[in-house]
C-alpha cells in the first residue's frame, strides 16, 4: 500500500523504505516465536517422558492459574520449614549441639568401678597414689582432667561450630523469608499490571473496531486500520508477557515455600523441631 501511495505521489521513498524495513523484522519475530514454541514442546515432552513422536500431539494450553495453583489467603511461616536448605541448616544445628554436649561430657571422669579389685576404697585421693594397692582389670579408668587444655580447646571449638551453625540457620531462614516476600510482591504487582493491560487491550480493540467502521464508510484509509490492529496486537503481547511473568512468580513462590501452599506439616518435617 505504501508503494501504491508512493506511485500516486502521496508518500515519499522514505516511507517506502520504512515499510520495507518493518517486514523482515516481523518475519524474524515470527521465526523467534516459532522456535521458542518448538523448544517449549520439546521440554514438555521430555518432562512427560515422551520422545519426538509425541511432539505433534501437544496443543496450545488453556491457562487457569488460580485453579492450578490456588493461593491461600494466609501463608504461615511453618511452610518454610520444608525447604531443603532450611532443613539442612537445622540439621547442622542439631549436629553441632550434640557435638558440644559430647565435648562437655568429656570433662567428667569415666570410671568403671566393677573392673577394679583392691583392698582399699577407691577415692580420688588414692587413684593417683602408687601404694593404693588397687589393681585394674582392663581399661576401667579414664581421667580426662589430666588433659584439660585439649578438652577446653575441643569444647571451645564445638561451641564455635554451634554458634556458626546457628548463624547459618538464621541467615537461611531470613533468606527464605526474603525470597517468599519477593515472589509475593511480584505476583501482586503482575496481577495489578494485568488489570491495567486488560483495560489497554479493550481500548485498543475499540479503536480498531472504529477504524474498521470508518474505513468501510470511506472516512479512513486501510493504513489507519492496520495501525489500529498493530496496537491491538501490541496490547495482547504485553498482556501475555505479564500473565507469563505472574505464572512464573506463582510457581517460584511454590518452590520457595517448599513445594506446596498446604499449611499441613509433613511427617518428615514434624520430627525436626528447631533447637531452643
């Protein structure tokens, strides 16, 4: 049409070149969209356990986000307890606590009284005397007080490990809270954006309808109709992009919460109470 207008003296050669440059751009965008669609089909088939023979059976899905991933009104903090990183950090705290308790227990003598036979009463004063006439049968006596420096160093090391594991656990929980808050904010933001973009699409569609009517009445050119249609397509593209981003935010929120919006605590997590 621009070429026809140029031949009729209504447009310049510049307008023709601009129109020519838009055509390969549209073709390239179409090829990119088709390639992205094919890759998505390949990934879906692989996730479903199918090969290339099933590619043709995948059709355009009908997205129903609120039905597939209903978001409850309340998301309790307990949901974060199912995250693998939180579980691992909590387990490290438990292990470090047990290590410090073991290091503390090493300070106390471990004396096996039944393994001793002697003529004198066993007391701490006599245990270190050579004339106590006490005979040991097997490894019955362990006095860690003789190696107090090593024990103190071990206890300080175990305490430091516990402090480190607690700090790591706290940081992991805070990071989980931040990630959850980020995805909730994104999801709410995209929901508001979608509402605005739907209004934009309605206005663009109304303008396109009026342009068609004016063209049918001879009051506008076909270029006006095509420009109005382009604005409709742009509005649809932006709406699809926002809807896709909202879906990704919702799925990401599901992942950062440990895989479910259900507030019921799984049995695997119920036995892992945090250290106090």
